[in-house]
C-alpha cells in the first residue's frame, strides 16, 4: 500500500509476510524517481475510482469496521493496483484489488527481456540475488536474515553457497 513506502527513511514495510509478520526492507534511492512517477499514475487511477464511486480497497481486520472510509483514502490504495475492478465477495462491493502474483511475475520477465537479460528471471531470483549481493558485500548474516524475514538463520545460510 502507498502508506508502506517510507521515502524519507528509504524503507518499504512488507506487511503480513510469511508467518503473518511485518518487516522493513531497504528501498533503493535509485528507485525513488521511478516509483514516484508510477505513484502519480496510480494516483490518477485512485482519483478516477473516487469520482466513479468505487467502494475503495479492502482493509485488513477490524479496520474496515472501525474506519469504514479509510479504504477510499490514498494512503490505503495499492502501489500496484489491478487494472480491473472486481466484486469483493466478503462485502458484495465493487473494489479495486492489487495486481496478482502472475501479473508481477510477468512484469519482471518483460523488464528482464527489455534489459537484455537472457537468463530466467523471476521475483524469487531477484530476492535470491538481493541476499547474495548483501552477503558478498560483507553484510552480517543476521542482518540479511532480518531483511528477508527468515525466522531461522539456517534458511538464510542457503544463500552462502555462492560465496
């Protein structure tokens, strides 16, 4: 969600990751201009939804009951919203959901091809590369464990095989 991007501190808050935990991970300064431009386009979609009377986005837990209008606020909008509206089966309301995993995987593959990368690229490969580069640059394995959201350092140690 838009509110989970912290440009001031260079962080992304990853909500409800594996094990239902939240974590913070670095947001590269080189991505900021591209991400801000993307958010301007996304804001136009948000404005259009508001003008069309779309019910907003789904909110987690009791938040929807406590703050029913929050789902229409910009901060709660998706960073990568779906291009289509859909009916939320929980409330029978028309809403905009976030892009699905397959759309993100496809976008990563298209970007890799456009960059001239011949090897197979996926979100998992990018995550693996991130961890490997951190370890190669001398980052402590516990720091990498925290950034990846691993509960057990043994999972993070898988990335040390390339060192």
